[in-house]
């Protein structure tokens, strides 16, 4: 069982702590707000009210040498940075920081964060891609050079197989899963199986290559 530390129980930290606990992990939650801590008591392994910028508080909570820390302190940049340093001091193996700006991300990266998460920017990027691409159902960006999107099977592809379409060669993209909407089943693609109009495809590739698919009819 992995041990996770969630610092900050705002919306993001709250959802993260509860979901990690639901997945069967040991979850330690720390927040300066006693009411938030009390509200999360039933949904985590341990909840502690305290200042997570101080390593003594994190040690008391049981966070020393934890597998992962998720730091989500809202717009308090100072608290975010000091909590990150405190987690490093107590030898937490990996640290993920929710950031509020590109500058915040640069600081966290420079201080050794394993990765940063900028939910507002990612959500805006994904939504912009969705609403400007008529066939796009869902889009997830992984940095600026790679994305995964779900799209409906175009009329011209229905009845054809992935072998017939040769999408990696023609479009430099890869179908990674097929969603059969009639049965609500997602499967690994079978290259010789004909696509149906009720299928949707989960496709990976560079954003500009994925964009070309929106013009296929």
C-alpha cells in the first residue's frame, strides 16, 4: 500500500485525497483549517490540522518518507514553496505541486518538484480544442507536442478496418482504443475488424496531426 500526503484541502486537494483513499491507499491529509480537517476525517487514513510548511508538523502527521506528496495550497505561493521544501527535507519520494501560474510552475520545478499540475490551464486547453473541432468528443493535452482525443468514426471510415485506413502512415497518428457505444465497451483496436458508425476512436498524436482529422468526412 502506498502512502500519500495531501497538503491543502481546498477543492483540488479534497478530491485528490478522497479519490486516493477510495483506491485503497494510505492517505494523510494536512490543512491549517480545523473545520476542513474535521470534515475529511472519515475519508482519509489520517487528517491533521497544522502548518505543513513546517517539517515537524509533517513528521507528526506521519508523512516522513511517504511515497508521494500532493501540494495544493491555493494561491498561497509562499506556503506552496515552503511545503515543497519541507516534504523534500523529510525525504518524501515524489512531490506534485498544483500551481496557479507558469511562474509558480517554474519555481516548483527549480526546487525539485517531480511534476506540476495547472488544472485551469489544462482544462481551458482541452475545452478550446473540443469546441473548435466539430468531431472532437474529448481531448487531453500532454504538454505542447502530444495529445489524446476521442472522435466519432467519420462516414468515410465506416465499414473499413484500421489496416485499410493505414492511419499511422497517412496521418501520423495512432488509434489506441475503440469505444463500442452500443455495448459501452472500450477495447484495444483489432486491426482487421471493420469500424462501425456507432464506434468512437481514442487517438494519440501531435496536436496538429489530430487537428487534420477534424476535416475528414
